[in-house]
């Protein structure tokens, strides 16, 4: 669950950094609003396709997204 939670925190960070609602974030990424909600609540695990849609929607590379996930994984390990 550690990685899923870190991914959830990473996308929530990206969304809030851009001052977007879940609805707007979902629209920009080309995914459904409820899917964003489920990702942020760790109810769903993202597929590779979703990871790339989020990265593309945020105009970052997948490696940048994974770097952010790694950052949150480290935080979670320390807690």
C-alpha cells in the first residue's frame, strides 16, 4: 500500500499545486472524475495508461511523476 499511497499523495500535490478541482484535473488528464477521487483515496491503483495520461495532462514526464512518487514514498517510510 505504501506505493499506492505515495502515488495518491503525488497526484493530489500536483492537482493542488495547479489549483485544480478533481473535476478540472480529470478533464485535463482525460480521465473520469470519480477515477481521480478513487486514486487519491487509494481505492484504485493506476494502470500504466493512467500514469501517462496524468503525466501528459500535468505537462511533465512520467519520470518526473515517478520522482514525485518516490519523494512521498520516502516520507511514508519515515512515518
